[in-house]
C-alpha cells in the first residue's frame, strides 16, 4: 500500500510537470533552452551575421528536453543589441533546415534580453494586460545555456506568427507588417522627413519600405491604401482599419506611458495584420521599453519622470504627424471609447495594488535564477530596488510599481474620470412565454440604463467570422421596451446568416462617456439561440 501511495504521488507530480510544459508560454513558469554551436567563436559569428544580412548560425537546441537539430540562431533585432556583449537577445528559427520541425507548434523562439528593464518584468506584465482586451503575445521567462554555459535569464516572448495569428484572428494567411523604421539611414530621395512609423502619407512605395518591414505577404498596395484613407478619406477609416483595436492600442500606450510605440518618437514596435475582413489590425510588441523606460514623445527632448507621470491623456490629439491619434480623438464616439478603454484597464489591473503585487510575484519567481546569471545587465541590488527606485544615472529608468502608481493616481484625478459613465443594469433577450404554444422567431433585446443615458446601441452578428453590425435601441414605447421614457431600451433583430444564433454586446452613451455590457466587449460577447429562447 505504501509503495502504491509513493507511486501515485510520483505519477501525480510527473503529471503536474507534464502539464506545466504543455504551454511553452505559461506565464508563471521558467523554460529551459540549451543551444549548442560547433564553433567556439559563436559570439563573433553572431555579431557578424547581425550586421551582414539575415543569415543564421546553425546549431542544435534542447527545449525543455525536446532535442531539435539544425536550428538557425541570430541575435535579436532591435536597439538592444550591443556588439561584443556577453549578453544579447536571441532569435531561434527551429525549421531552418527541416520545414516540419517545431516546438509545440511554434517554429520560432524570441528571447528578449530586457536591456532597458532592471525589473525584468515589464514585457510580461504589459502583455498580460493587453491580452485581456486585444490580440497580444504570450510571454514568460527562460533559462538559456549556450555550449553548456549559463548564458542568462531571458524574457521568452511568443512570436507574432502563424500560431499567434490563427489563435487571435482565425486565419494566418493575411499580410503582416512591422513598424521598424530605420533610425540610422536617411530617407530615400524625395520622401518626407521624419515620418517613420507614424502612418503619415508619403509619396511612394520606397518610402514605406524604409519605415515598415513586410513580415508575411507582400501587400504593400493594401498598406498604402489604408494609410491614404487614414489621411485623406478618414470617413471610411473603419473599412480599412480595425478601429477598436487601434483605440485600445492608443489607450494602453498613453495610460502606461509606452512611448517606444506608435505614440512616441519614431512610432516603432507595432504590427499591422490584414484580417479576413480586409482591415489592418494593430498589434503592440516590444514592451521592454514600456512603463516610462523610453521617454520621448517625438516632441523635443526626453520627458522627465514627473512629466511622464502627468503626460496628457490626449497627447498628439491635434498634431498631423500622428494621424491615427488625430482621427480617433477627433471622432466623438471613438474618443469616448478611448477613455472607456482606459477606465476598464484601470479597473481591471491597478486597483488595490494589484499591479504591484503581480510584479512582486513575478520577481520572486525569477530571483533565484537571476542571481546565478553572471551576464545580467543590472545588479541584484538594482533588481531588488527596481519597483520603487530610479535605476541608472543616465538612463534614469523609473521604479516600475512606484511610477505606475503615481501615473494611475494622476490619471484618475483628471476630470474625465470624475464623471460617471452610463450604467447598464440589465441586458436580456425575450424568451417564449411559459405554457405558450407560440414560438419566439426574432431576437427581442432589452437593456435597462440610467436616466442620463442618451443613446443605446447593440452590436450584433450571426457568426464569429462576420463583422459586427450595429443598430440603435429605442425607448419610445414601440420597440419592445415597455413605456416611452422609462430608461428601458429595446430592439427586435431578425435572424440571419442561415443560423438561429445571435452574438451581441450593448453600448450605452451619455454626454461624455460610453460603457459596455459585457464590460470586456472586445473579447467577451453574449450568445443566444432561438432554440434556447423557445426551450
């Protein structure tokens, strides 16, 4: 019996271990990656490849015990690379030689060195927040060994590739661009100056190729058409751009002071993916410079830490050099959605020291491994102070938790967040009356709201592969809403799309703000079928 119990315990622990390894990007785990090169001078070779094309150095990789042959390795792209350094970010192409070789369906591994993040947790935390609302990569940590020597602790970030696109968009076949403006080479002859990744309209394909990298597909015409509409025919903007995802990107960038992105200098570090509806959707990436680590908005010199804490919520709202911000904040409804997104992020992530507690938990997870990392950028003393103290005499990277707390307090003190949003107290769809022989044949949606609400809209579709349509609900006593003026709004929606199902969410609008039910309307929707209503 005792032997059986020991065996059962061992089997249970093995099961837990196996489950932990099922997801390569489970946030609270540390992965182990062992790379072997036949060359002893691999650092020199990787430096050379970094500056002389896009070739990769072949080696073998062992990822959590899974052995992979002929893996291509190079130093990670971006400003974090330092020639001759003991530590640089790494990119692994697992199918360099064998097109079918992968790890858990992933063909690439992206390892960030977190060069501007003494806390080591900025990217993991930022992506955790984003994933609640919009497509964003998974991320955790990895111990990396090269030729059996401990190379360091890295942030392991899910590549924006086929697996990511299929999971978040239902298809991985669309064109994918990365805002990766050259900050060293001058613009091609005839191109505008200082456009970078800002989506300003320029004169030719060659100009855009200087600012963007085609990661997948080659739909430059589609990208240029989207930029043209954004700048010249912006009334049709939502036909070429996923405006909802753009709103959340801009709200996140501003709230968290993520200036190494569209909102800051050069407008780098975001993807544009052309979805199945022909609209480009922005995807935020490279958050190692987030939460005040990078300080330039594109207007003058770097901001001081106090200036970043009080950075205007409508930054760039009237600057033609940021057309995406101008168009969204210049539209009354989109502006209200922008502030609603901020409000939801504040509620979900920054109440009762939730952000600080999460940062502390992640640091506790990695502290033991980081202590053994002789190649780390920052000392353990700097790591231990990184949540509360400014690190670096020149870089002056703000203490993560302290900075976020002060930023959040300032944001919540602004007038727009002292105004009450509309309150949606109930949303329902009328069912068949009990004992009635008459079936329900339409979707009769109702929403009860507070008396200051001026407009209620239902967004609906019949299947997940369709765009949402919208219809205004009424409080006129004629729209399945009882009596006129009783704050109960209603609408009748006919079935369509060859199905008896309806997927929907509701938005209420007052003079200054909007609110939604479900609150996480970008990722959660109400579902109902006629069969359920008639049951």
